[in-house]
C-alpha cells in the first residue's frame, strides 16, 4: 500500500509526507489506495527513507512501462481507460537508440523528485 501511495502521490505532485497523509483523509483517489488504513506521516517518511535505494529503479521501471504503453507524458499520468483518437507523430516515437538517453533523463528526474520529497519532510 505504501509503495502505491508514494507512486500515486508523486505522480500527482504531492511530495510532503504530511500532505500525503492529509490527502489520504480528504482525497477520494488517495482513499481508494489506503482504504481505512491511513498511514501517519512519520511512517510514510520512514518507509521512503528505508526503501529509497529500491524506489529509484522501481519508479524508473514504472515510468518506462507507462511511456511504452502511451499512458505517460511529461507531468501527466493517465488514470482511466479512456481511449482518445490522436494523430501519430514520427517525432514522438521512441527508437531503441533514444531509449538509453531517455532512461538516463528519467533517472535524473526521479532523483530530483525524490530529493524534492526528502526536502519537503525536513
């Protein structure tokens, strides 16, 4: 639950453990994740600090899978199964040659987001 909670919170732009706890009380999407087990902000911060070395590769893998599935654009995450017609662009397609640098760029973004979350709890 904590892993899914952090993943969703970060994708929604919520980085502070206190704000994640608050949103777990007031926001319906967060409530679906936590149900009746609303974690304390200290537990959220402890979980992130303990699992930080495992979170970075996991977040990178999730972002790569979402991008391959077409669910992710920079700063946006699709949460429902709505299908919308769109024009295909050769410039937006990902080649194997671009995947390496893109993975590195995503890794840097993940490190920046995790640093931002860590700074929010200080």
